[in-house]
């Protein structure tokens, strides 16, 4: 069965290289019953940023929101409740990592974290950010619908491993998830927010093509007495805009 699966994959990949538009990629999953389930995913043809040249193959691993999304240096993979969550838990409770996150107001335990992941809606994509070569878990990124009627979503990012700060992994993750949202989910617009002094996050979104749409003054408390504003950023799906103007 493995030989048949490998041969089938080669044929599909060879065929896909000769097609245009949205390519088809077949992901195989052979079960103990010797039956084979094939899941189909679209390969994104055009990134929303012209400067990003690499193509992405979304590997759908089940009929739910469980998949792997490769970028140039990273692999974005679904976070599941039965995974090892030690690093994730440490980041949530680390004052240096969570100082610009709303999660800092709560002390997380392994039980509460697993419960949070288990109760995520099907419209929420919580992805771990892993290095492609070493498979090191360096952070998480979340995409969730804010309104299916308006076809909008929000995105949140956390690079928890401090060794990987300032190396562009946040921007690369944002680009990967934004491409997925625009080209596969056909989301019209994605919004994001970051604290006034979280310059690194603001720059990461701007480098990924997000534009500043507003600034909320004196919006959040930082520490016991300090108050600062929140940047609001957004990115529009140009394909959706073009189709709506026709």
C-alpha cells in the first residue's frame, strides 16, 4: 500500500506542475483497515504580496481545521489539545512574552490551556509556528472569523521563543496565514491590533502588507497606573475588492 501511495503522489505532483490556476494536491492517510482516504487541498497560486515568490501547499489532514501550511522558513501546524504544550504554557505565563497580550491577566495551567484549545470554535485556526529545518516550536498564530456575514476575520500573533525575536518570523507567519485566509477561505478583510509600545508587532504587520487604520487613545492599562493606546491595522483581499467592483 505504501508503494501505491507513493506512486500515486508522484503522478499527482507531476500532473499538478502542468496545470494552471489553483492546483490540486492529494494528501494520503492510510489507516489500519488498509483503506485509504484522500483529502484535497488547493495550492495557492498568487500570494497577496508581490514580493513573496514561494508557493504554498496546504496539507489537509482531516475534514476539520487540521492542516499544515509551509512557508519559506516555517511550518505552521494546527495546535491540538493532546499535543505537548509545555512551551506554549511557559510563554503564556512569562511576563516578558505576555506583556502586550490580554492573556497576561490569567494564570494558565495545563488543564486550563487544554480546555481552551478543546473549546475553540471550528471557525478558529490556532496554528503553532515551527521552524522548517529543526521543527522547533517558536510561537503561535491565530486566525478567527469576526463575522461570516461581513466576511471578516482577525489575526493574533505570539513569538514566544525569545531566540527568534527580530528575525522576521512574525512577518512570515502573518503572510502565510493571510494568504491562506484570502485564497482558500476567501475572506474579504483581516484586522489586527497591537499595543502602542509593541513596535515589533506593529512593524511585523506593516511589513506583511497591513495598513494602519486607526489608533485608540488610552485604551489599555499597562502595569498598575500606566495607560497606552492601541494600533488598529487591516489588510484587504484585493481579489474580493476587484470582484465586488465589477
